[in-house]
C-alpha cells in the first residue's frame, strides 16, 4: 500500500491553527493513535488571492518535486472562506485551482468551505469567546456574521481582531469538539480520509 501525504492548505494563520486543533480533537474523540496518513503538512497562503498564485508552485516545490514523497498518495485539503465569492470578481477560480493541483500530481483534493468566514465556525462556541475576552456572564451576543461579532467583541475589550492573523489563545479557548459536532457535514470528507 502506498504511503499517504496530507497537505492542509489554509487562507490564514488563524485558520491553520483552527484546523490543526480540529484534527487533533477529532483524533482524541475517536481514541485512535494515528491517522491514515504517514505525513501531514500544513501550508498557509496568507490570503485567498495567494491560494491561486502562490500555493501551486509551493506545493510543487515542497511535495511534488521532492523525492522523499515519490510514491505517496497525495491528498490536498483546501480550506477557505466563501465570502469573497459573493463578489462579482472573486480573487480565486476554485475549479481551476483544483484542476491545477490534480494536473500537477495531487491525487485527491478536498474542499472545506466556510459559508461566509471561518469566524462563523468560531462563534458557534460563543461562551468560549466570552471567556477568552473576559466578558461578563450576562454579556449578550452581538448581531451579525461571525466576523462582525468577533470584531465588535474584541473592540469592546480594547483589542483589535484582524481576519487571518493569529490571536494567541483564541483557538485553544474554543470547544473544538462542540464546533466539530455542529459542523460535522462540513468536515465529513476530511474525516473520511483521516480515519
């Protein structure tokens, strides 16, 4: 049986941290000692526009041209926000990116799409965010999308939330298992490959 390589590609640092925590939480929940992959690598595009422009070259250089990965079955996971696709001229052609990756030698591409932004995933655990920002128990959930909620809550706490930038301690304060259960269908294809 071929060895297997999983390349997890995210838009930003916060996304990368979240998905690392997600797969670790799912592994613990299922009480398994290892995934169905020999190697798992995480790559951050640092912006959705860079997914199409930079990631294929990086994947080729790091994983397809490197002889240590010869003979591996290669799976790429593309995790991105769909908010930019509601605009008339989105910065990414998703189908073309998938075709490019497959044409280069990736055997399987899985997509994980946050309906608007990944912050919508985070606010599923509103209580965890409240605790992280030290909000009082009676604090009411602001209106709006996940990104709007986080920005407002951070601003009220004298902080700034920048989309995609890592916020030390935020992801570890979230109940990832709860989020995973609520969004199981979103992550089902990933979990099917991991276990």
